[in-house]
């Protein structure tokens, strides 16, 4: 019983991290209409740079976190600026295939990096273990999670209330109307990509800490689980993403422990297929739309 | 109907039937015949290594033609083409090695089974927005990777090796025989694909890509034609998988993972979306690129620049193919087919180009 409780807590925690990264995916989809197949790559690159800064360069964790988030903001902006902006007005299939290409580039880049140096088994030194009676975690790690939580709330409030966030949502809602009312739609698109990259790397940092991942595991297609989360929550829905993340996290942890680890890794995809068969628009979306 | 002339400048399409003809001039027909003749004598001209590559390229080209009907014409992105290819390959291998059927029966069976799997799996996606097909095929590909490694029927990690290798008394270890089988299939099915694209089915597919709602209003069933497009493309891919077994005579699960699906997408992007000849060019490009990268990694490992050869080869392939996809989409969205067309048009309009 105690094990079950532990697993549920663990799974929900994992699910929240999935939800954070999937939140970025939904932001990109809602504002630009592009399905970012490279989102898993963004997660991996965030985790990679955090581990490099924290374990290899031996920076303090707080500094590593801030540097990673700033770097991923710039990275997301740059990706949109260089690759997706020239494709505006092309059929939507081109940007989507382009993100598949980006995903492959990121994966290849990370594998090359691990081969070049001796960082093959870069592991987080202070493993974070959650236990029923005592929370066995160093304060530095705990403070990182608190900082990330604060950041997440700030981002949500920022999107909801600041004028910049309102411009962003306007551009997402109807880009030509927003453009004619003086919103700089191009900047908004870049900005939402940057924000999504920040959210993805936040999820990646969390995963790197909680699982104590070796780099090779990050590089494998961990990030693809984001799609399962998004399908379950519904592509449009931000609140659905949280539920989807928690469901996926729970299913993955429980199947992984009680049945087999490899099946646990696969269970999100089985779940995704079931949802596509019986509730394709996710838990919270209703509109049937065939175009 | 067909004027015997070299330049197409005087050939106007005066009726709808004219618009459907394959060759506007006799010159096009002549060059096609010359090309086929060249392909027929090719195995006697080149060395075994090049012949092996040609066979691989031909098999990939068939799968790429099928994917291009789905992605280029119907506008549906599929990330599970590798699984389709794998289902075809495994079906053929199991039928030949366990049930001792001839390849002549096993290869069509491979295509048929791939179609069955694809249709059952893609039923929900036909009713939804086009992107859901990408999601469901991605999930299908990953599930296929998982199942194929754990099922006892497929031989697990070791895969399946075929000892019996004969087809009507022909020796399949001889690459020339395989070459003729592969290229007869490729030519036949490319011809069929061309016919599909220029008849009412192909037009329905294109209409679906451009505006599904208007297509539905015109009385063309979206679900039926999407399903048809998925079925055709998975038949091509499954058949190519069966031919792959015939070509390799030994298969392992690693050959059919998500990476193969991405390679197929790279082929049609490099060749040009919606162009049949482009997909063949793209397949050749990918095969040559892979060989080139093997060559590069060999040099790099010999000079101690890179540590682990096998890992680096994979990473380098991923990196370079990703870069090529991105560059082609950004700078040459019409692909190699577009480049080829530009060259042809340059000469055709020569003094004024």
C-alpha cells in the first residue's frame, strides 16, 4: 500500500513535468498552427545543457537553471526566426516536415556531443528521491523546483494579463485581424516559440533531476511522450494538458513497476492510440472539424 | 494525337484528352524507351557493389513513390511508413521461412497484410484533421518497434534468416536476378502511380489536400478517398518490404525503426512533394548519401577524430539528413525534381532563358 502511494506521488510528479513541456507544444500550436515535432528535441536540449552546466562546468544549480532558461529562450527565438519565418504562407505540411527535420538534427547533435567528449555517463550527483516519510532532497534541488513553479505561475499570469500576452493571444486567435489592429504578428510568433522552448527545457530540467538521467536516456525518444499528453488533453486545451500529463505519468509509473519496465516506456503510446480511436479530440474538446 | 517532334513548343493541348496524355512529343516517348533499355543492360555494366546499391535504391524508391502518393498528393503526413515496410518484410520472411511458400506468393501477401494493418490502424485518422494521421502513425511505428522485438514469431532481436533462396529455379543470391525482379516491379508500379495521379482518383486526392470541405461538398467522400490513399501507399510500402526480404535474405528489427520512416520522408522532400520521378531521385540520393557517410566515418575513425564508430555513424546520418531536410524545405521546396525541371526549361527556352 505504501508502495502504491509512493508510486502515485511519483507518477503525478512525473506527469506534471510532462505537462509543463506539453504546455509549450500547445502554445506553439495555438499561436502558429504548427505541430512541433521537434518539441522532444527541445526538452532534450534543455536537459542536456542543464546537466552540462551543473555537472561538467560545476556551476551552482541556480545559475545553471537561469543560464539554461535564457539560452533556450534565445534558441527558440532563433529557430523560429531562421527556419519558420521564411515559410509563412506555404502549405502547412512544409513547416511540419521541417520540424521533423529539426527533431532529427537535435537528436543527431546530442548523440554527436556525447561521442565527442567523455560526458557519456553524465549523471546528476545529488539524486532526488521522494519517500513516504521523509523528503530526501538537498535544499538546492528543492529550491530549483520552487523557482520553476514560481516561473510557471508567472508565465501563466503573463499570458493572461500583460498586454504582451494579450497581443500574443490575439495573434493566435485571428492573425489578420490582429495584424490590422497593429499587433506585430511575426514577433508574437517568434516569442511564442521562445516561450515554448523555455517551457520545454523546464520540463527537461525537471526530468534530468528527478530521474537522474544519463544523457543517453535523454537522447532516446523520451520527448515523444509529449504527443501522447497532448492527444489526451486535446490539442487546443491548456487545462487538458495538465490532466493528460498526470494520466500519462501515472500509467507509465504504475505499468513500469507492476508489469515491466519496457512496457511502461511504451504505455503512453498505447494510451494515445486508444484515445485516438475512442476520443480523438481529447478529454475536453468537442468540436468535430474535418479540414 | 502525338506529334512527332522534338520541341514541345508547338504542341498545344486542344482538348481535355490531350491534357491527360503522358508524352506531349514523340521525343519524350523515345527517351523513355532509351532509358528502359539502359536500365535493362545496366547490371552487366556495373560492379557488384553498385548493383547492390541499385537494388536497395530501387526498393526504397518504390516505398517512396507510395509515400509520395499519400503525402505529396493527398497531403497526409505519415510517420509510420517504416513500420509498414517492416510488416511487409516480416510477412514475406515468415511465409517463406516457416510456411515454405515461394516468394512469388509471399511478396503480394506482404503488401496485402501491410494494407490490412494500415487500414485498421488509420480508421480514426481519416475522419480527423490531417495531422492526426501523423500522430497515429507515429504511435503505430513505436508500438511496432516494441512488439517486433518481443514476439516469438518474428525471432526477436536476432530477426529471421532465410536459407531457402529460390524463385522458379532462379538463384536469389545472384544480385542480377534480384535487380530484374526489383526493377520490373518498380517500373510497373511507377507506371500505375502515374496513372493514378492523372485520373479521377489522383484529382480527388489533390482536391483533398487543397480543401477537404469543398471536396466533400462536391460529392467526393473524404473518408473513402483518404482510406484509399492510405491503402495504396501502404501496399506500395509493404510490397517494397517484401522485396527487401528478397534482396537481403536476412532481416533484423533495427532495420525498421522510426528512423526508416524519417528517411522515407527525407526521400520525398529531397525529390519534391507530389512528384513521382522526384521520389525515385530522392531514394537514390539517400542511398548514395548513406554510403558517403559510411566512407566519411571510416576516415574519421581511422584518424582517431571520433571515438565510437557505430554510434557516430548513426549520429552523423541523423544530423546530415536533418540538415538536408531543412535546407531543401527552405531553399528548394520543389526538390530535385524542381531542379531537373529548371534545367530542362533552360534548354528548351534557350535563347531567351
